[in-house]
C-alpha cells in the first residue's frame, strides 16, 4: 500500500467520480483506476461499486475512507510539524564555545546581534573534546575554540582567527622568582601550582610536562588569595581572569613570553545558509577585533 494510492482513493471517494478526481489530481483517469485496482487486490475487498459511468463507495469502501483519511491527515500534520520546526530552527543560531575570553563578552555579542536581527542566539558551553564534532554534525552553527592543525586541514570549515589568549601567574611577593625578567617555565618546576578554574587541556599538559608536582585546581578567588597569602603556592590563570591587586602579598607575572598560549577562532561550516549567519559573523568581527587587544 502506497501513500499515493490512499490519496487517489480519497479524491475519488469524495467525488464518487473518476474523471473529476483525475482533473483534481492532474493525472490520467486510467492511472487512478489502475492504482485503486491494486489497492482493492491488496485489501481483498471491493471499494467501489460501479453502475455504468457512476461509482459508489461500498460499505468496506466507506470504512476504508475513514481510516485512509486519518492516515493522510496524520501524515500532513507530521509534515507541517517538521516544516515549522525547520523554519523555526532557521532563525536560531547555536553558538558552541569553550571556556575562554569569549565567555566574558558573550552577553555583549548576543545583545549586539539580536538588536539587529530577527534571529536569536543559543549559547552552549562545551568541552574541547566535543565542540568540533558538534559543529561538523550540525548540532551548533558557530564554534569558538582553539585553532588547531586538525581544524586547518578541514576544507569544509570557514575559520576566522580572533585573538591570542595568554596566561599569567601570581606568586608570593617575597619569592625570588619575582626578580626574574620573563622567567621561563622551567623556573617553576619545583613549585606548587594551582590553576584558577580548569586550564585548557593542552595548556595544562604543557605546564605539567615542566612542573614536578601535580597541578591542583581551585574554583574560588578567595581560596586562591588565601593560598597566596600563606605562601602555599602559585596561582595560574588566563590573562582575563584576575585576582584583586595586593602588591604587599603577591606579584602578577605575565607568561606571554612562554609557550602557554592559544589562538581562539570562530568557525562555521561553509554550507551554513541560516538566516543572518553573515550578520552574526560580521558582529563577531566588529566586537572581537577590538577585544583582541585585551591581553
């Protein structure tokens, strides 16, 4: 049984007239007759009784008309549902982002875009291990993430490098390392280091390759400041994450000169045709090109 057979049957049943149904469906009358005959053979019933040029629904035909109408109505409703969802999704731009400076300016970015667009933004904080696959499989429209060699090699993606993200480290004021100019990472090898929130995995691994003790995580600036006050260790963080200044207790040392850095980029699929996607990209350029000097 095919959908077109049900539709042909319904049109004939409504009119009880083959030629009128053929005109409505814009197909040959013989094609309709053939499909209804196939339907009757499959159901093993007679759907119409024929008297000369006139046709009438049999009792079985009336029963089948009721069921066929339900099936086609449900099919049409399902199609409308997915069409509406597709249309709605066309005005939703999903942004996936890893924890980085983007999180500090995301509200401003969304407001600037939505003030000039009928589309809306759905921001989604993601893990670095999942964001690229989410972009490729159409779960998100734009990704803010590290620029890696793997991404550069993917020709289906449009990449826009935005800014370089660096790191800094807070050390106790009386520590001899405060006297060094641009100290290399190796000078921190025998120190206790705490990350203020989780560092990007490859940044943490680079640091872990140098230091002798495990890198611990703190998620409270108050705790980080307490550890510094007590000389318990150093606090490392991205350059946009700051502790209150306390020059009597600790010194802030930039690590911009070290290998602890990453390039943050925006990425979309080249085949993305959503409404206002180009406006979103333009807004990103306008806002983040100025923000790129934050470090």
